C-alpha cells in the first residue's frame, strides 16, 4: 500500500500489457513456508508422532525452524530440493 496525498492506493505494476497488482505476484506462505511444504511436514510429523512417540515432536519443531530459515529468501527452495531428490540419477540413454 502506498500513500499519496493522504489517500491509500495500491501498487500496480505497469510493465505488462494488462495492469497486474503486486499482491498477485507474491508467493502465498504460511509462517514463511509455502503451504504444500508445510502440509507435508505436518503429515510426516503426525505419522511419526503416532509411530515413534512424542519425542519426534521436538524433531518436527527443529525441522520447521530449518525450513523457515532455508525458505526465507527463496520460498520455492524446499520444492526445488524435493524435485531434484525425486529425479532419477542414472541415465539409461
């Protein structure tokens, strides 16, 4: 939000043929982590707490803090890492 002459206005990007609001260009995050990454961490945490016990809850909190630190500058970082881990490393040509 910008304030011009005491009135609140929204920031509009004008480099496009159609005006695009800046809020549409931003990545939606929950606690600084993208929603699907946070959901994956939550599901794994719930399953492991059921299987292992409450000890895994501490590991989940540490994993959350690490994810939040890693995705602070690049919100897509965790997804890029997961995509690269899932790719096959052997080329069968």
